[in-house]
């Protein structure tokens, strides 16, 4: 492709603003272009789908496109950082019985209009560029404005306003604090009906006359109009309609419109309405996006954080039509969407159903949970018990009764089971559970767009990264355990046991964790560090890779700026750096999911084995027998984030492993011999979400084949 462009336009000359691609696969995987060439080209790529079904079948299919089309025309091109455009051609037979592709004219017009809007961003002067900034608001109360998961939305938006003003956007006011910003937002029209007053309604800046909305409504497909009227009455309905006008939340700040996403619906069960796959949004929802596009005349929109409701509205799963509500809402507007990189499944949903250019942001600061209140008291009692066993054995029974009662009060041990357990077994079980709780990773605050961890937060974040294996780099916990003469996997699974020297493994685990924190603190803060040879690779990767990449978190705001200029936003993988996916760093990239044909990956399958062994060991500890059936819930986000760990756990519990090709894709499954498995095979009851069915059809098909085979 590069040679063709050089021949047509000259070496490294790109005389176009946007590239519309209708080829299947990824440019990079085909060797047509490298990532560096795509970055040098620096134009958005709008992806059009040529699908393996005729137009009539596609139009009637609620899923939109087949799993094969998802893989070839949607998933793989996402590796190139594309913006999803939609179906442009469907396959059918010609009069000779040959397959041909015929254009879907209305969808071609839509994708061209989307490309034009992205192109215009490159030419509109910054001072004239108009942008709508949409804050999430679920449930629709003022207390929930800016409630994006893991993100300090108010402070992120405040800093974004400052950046935009510095770049030359017409911004009248940049609040001094995030609290001041939220005061301004809530002093204007919002979604909170309990805060409505006649004065607020009368002063609302955003208004759309009923006549204008009705005229727009009549341009929508007939099936859409019918569904809207059946659910919400004749246009314009009665949601936020005042004085024969539909009220639009928000306020103008120069050429910016700062607003809250309208409510998905109203009713007693707001959560059910929010995720209802059939119920259309109220008239005001469509009026809101129409007003942003055609009255405010936004050149682009920023949906701030994870996640909104637009991409979850009724319609096809992928390859949307003009009748699908996400397509009706966003239309051709460039959609910049800062999104938490670990929430891959929902992010991909936004990418595919609202044509979002994702800008992945870092997880909030990380720490370990530790123990507190009654859990801390219980740990102290366990330590006291060890002391009494050695120094005052005659008093042990008194403290044992207290431990039993406290363990049941903390719900670490079931009351019925706890009353009958032997004391040694109970103490072992409580030690294990307290050890798991104490060292569990947790978020410690919220992330601010463009701000990487510093100081203690940097140390904690890197500790969270190095606690798990990262490619060829072993887990810091495993290396330190080996330095002390222990097998980390063994002592972690037997935290409540006592070694030959009379020391509980839970105390050794605490020691190793403390050693890891001290090691990270030393390496992070000591330029000329000296460490043992076994720890040298870990120290080197911390200094050369992890710290610099976390320092590039500022790219998050830079990428938003590039998107608003109609430039290319570099792609990168989604996932959690603390789950063995440090390649997610640096953030600020248009993240994609994995090639689902490779799930679970080899590393994820091995981690799935560990998960399965832990589940089985816990059950045996409590029930003194193997489980007959294990239930597993398979979600798209968790398996995307972990590269299929839960899929691996599912397979291993059954006693099955994948067969991987040299390219990492799975070519089949094989049964593990019982002499190798060293335990009975265990039935698995799986429950899957619709999202994992759509995102990972190959992985789900392997499970389906396996279970069908198992039953026969």
C-alpha cells in the first residue's frame, strides 16, 4: 500500500484528510502498512464493511453481521486504530450464480458524511471549532453527574477546558476548582427533575421547538417512529417539554457546550430501563443529539469516561442501520471518547456502536486492601493464639472461643460450618482468607486525565504491575519467594499452613510482600541502584519501561486534542497493566480488544489453571470432597482484560486444554489424560453475556463444541 501511495502522490505525501477503507483484515497484519507509516500518514481511517450476507438478510438480522464478518471487517481493522463506519456492501448472487458485492447506498452516504465531518476538523480554525462535552449522569440525579467509572470527571474536564483554552479554543471561563465547575453545571439545566423550578426551565439555554422536533422526527425510519410513539407517545412526548419546547440540559462556555447525557428513560426500575435492549429512548434523548448536531452545530463531541448510554441503545450489535438508535443519535458527528482501558468489552461496544475514537485512560491509583476494624482484631487474635500455644497453653481454649466467634462475625466462616470445625482447620482457613484480603489489589482514589502516578502512588502502581508475570519477566513475588527458598504458588495456596519451622505461611507471605514494596521503593528512588542478580531484569524493566511509560500518561489529553483536530489517534491494546498486560502502557491510545481467536492465550490459560486449582482446593477444604459442578459466569470485559483467564479456568476444570498454532490462535482442544490431571474431571455450568457472545464468537463456539461432545 505504501508503494502504491508513493507512486500516486509522491514519497510520504498524503494529499487527503481521511482514508475510507473497505478492505478486510488489518493493514498491519497483511504487511500493507506498518504502525509507523500509519502515524506518519496521520489521518483518521473510517472502516467500511463488505459483509458475507445479502442486504435483506442484514437488514432483518438483530445481530447485524455474522461472527466471521465481525472478525474480518471489524475486529481485525481495529488493530489499525480505525473509526467504525458501517456496512457499505452486501454479498449476493448474480445471474450467473457468482458471488458479487452490491452497494448499500444509504449506508455509503452515511459513511461519506462521517468522513466529511472528520475532514472538516482539520480545516476549521481552532477559535471557531465547536465542541460538545457530555458528562455521564446515571441515575439522572445531580449527585451522579460526572460519574464515569474510575475517573475524576470534574477535575479531568476542568483541566481539559484549560488545555483547550491554551490551544486557542474560544472558552469564556475555566473554573479554578472542580467544585466550582460542578456548581456551574448544577446551576444550569440538568436531568434532575427533583431540582427543577420554573425559573430554571425558563432560563434554559438549550431549547428545541416542538414543531422543529416533529419535523425532524418525521424524517426518521417508519419503524423507528412507530416504536417511539408506542413507548413514549406522540412527538415530542412529555419528558422535559416546557412551554411547547423540548428542554436541552447544559450551558454554553464560549464555543463549548457543557452538558449531561439525557436520561435513558424514566420509571420505577431505572437500571432495567438503562440496559433494556428493546425500549427506545424518550423523544428528548433524540432531540438532545439532534440539537447538539443541528442547532448548536457541534463539530465534534466528547463523551467523558466509562460509560454512557448511547452505545447501549436498541439496534443491531454491529453493522448498524439507519433504524438503530446509536446511529440516529451520533449520526456523523466525530465522537471522542476517553475510556478506562481495563473496561475493554464496553469500550469496544462504544467503538462499534457509536463510531467512537477511544482514548484509553489509566486506572486509578492502586494499593493493597490491608486489614481494618474487626478483621485487624481477628488477625491480632490469631497472633496472640500462636503466642499462647507456646507460652500459656492452659489459656488457649479461651482465646480459641473468641477466634471462632469473631471469624463467624466477620463472615469468614459460615456459622453452621464454623461451629463444627476443628480449631486447627478453622485457624488455617481464617489465616488463608485474611491473607487473601490483606493483599488484594484495590483502587485508591480516581484517575485524572493526563496525570500519571507520582511519589508513593508511583511505587504502589509499579508494585501492582510487578506482582504478576509480564511476558518474559517473572512475578516479583515469585522471584523474592525463591530468594527466600519458597515456592510462591504453594505458600499462597497454603497460607494457613505451618512450615517445618513452625512458621505460618501467611507470615512469610507478609514478609515477601514487604520485601517487594521495599525493592520497588528502592529501585524507583535510587538512580544507581544495586540489586541481586535474580532481581536485575525486574529492576531494569521498571526503570527503562514502566516508569517512562507511566510518565507518558499526559498523552491522554494530547490524544483528545489530536482527535479534535481530525488527526490520527494511535492504536494500542486495552487491558489492565496489573493483570500481566503492561503493553497497555502508555495510555492515551485508541484501544482495541484481542484477536478473540487466540483466547485464552497461553499465559492466561496458565493463570486460569491457578484459579481453577484455588477454587477446587477451597471446596475440598470446606467440604472434604471434590465438587461435582462448578458455575462460571463469562463476561466480555473480564476475559478481554485478562486475555481469557476465565475461559482457561473453564477449560481446565473440565480437564481440557487448547491447542495453539504458531501465530497464537487456537486450532482445537485436547483432553488432558487423568494421570496428568491428577484429579477427576468436574462439570462446569457456564453463563455467558450477550456481549461476550458477540465479541468472542470463536471462543464461545469452542466451549459449545466441547460441551456438546461432553454430553455425547
